């Protein structure tokens, strides 16, 4: 199993502004490993929500906006 995340996936989940909380499914096929959870305007809110999620088997990442 490869753990690669494609550049196209990263672009799809990168917001224009703010922050997207995104989950990673390592068992999905390449190109479908990332899934959107929630959008935030403030980094603090995104980070707080990320820390509050209690599933230890869930892999999370924050993508910040391009602007």
C-alpha cells in the first residue's frame, strides 16, 4: 500500500482563504485518500476542532488558503 497523496487531491482541498480540516484515509486508492471535514476562517478554530476530535485512528491535516 502506498501512502501517497496526489497533487490534484491537495489542490482540491486547498481553500481560497481560511483553512480546511481534511481527513486522510490510508486505505483508499490514490486520488481518493483525502476527504473534506470542515472549513474555518480562523486557524485557532481549525486547530481547536482538530484537537477535539477523539478518534485515535483518524489522520487529519489542515490546508491553509492560497490568499
